[in-house]
């Protein structure tokens, strides 16, 4: 009468179907490395997307400011700022109406857009800019309506 196989064969068979702790840890390390690489690439895409969105928003403001200038004969003063595109400033009788449907949003990093009329860089017009990702003027990451070569 045969009682069964030796226990060493049973353990060998179980081991053939399972993974060891070392194998599982190796797989986790590889997955972590891949996730890190993908995460870094997506983080860079997010930063680029914010910069492009800020440039697009700057263009939208520029169009609204040009419309304001055509209708009123001049750009809003520094004191009136971009709010003149949403609410009628005092002393402006020929205000063209609300030119920005959703008001004046902050830039993509949560800071106010900077507006100056007359401009320092655009002396015949206005300066409009965001301090960019670092939130501080200068540093090469500002989003502006002038060229740095000017």
C-alpha cells in the first residue's frame, strides 16, 4: 500500500507554482522605476501645458484690450487695470461692455496678471505679463507681451 509521495516532492511542486519574496520585491522595484520615469515625463508635460495656457490667456487679454482701445480711444490706465474689461470704469462713457466672459482670472500659477499703461517695454501701448512658474519677476520664465530682445 502506498501512503503518498515524499514531502520533498510536494514542496518542490508548490514552489514551482508560486513566487518567492525576492522575486516579488524585484518586480516591485522594476515597477517603481518605470512609474518614476513616466511620472517625470508627465510632470514636464504639465508645466509646458501651463505655460502654453498662460500664453493663450495673454493673447485673449490682448484681443480684449485692443477692442477696448478701438471703442474708447485708449487703453485702460494702470489704475483701471484689466478690470476695465469686465466692469465699466468711472469716467468712461463709451465703454464697449464686458469683454471677458468669465472675468479676469489669475494666471495658471494662482497669481494676478500684471498690467501697466503706458508700458515700460511697449511705450506706445501697455505691458501685460505674468511672473510665470516661480511667481517672481525676472528669472527668464515670465510670460510677457513683449520680446526679451526689445
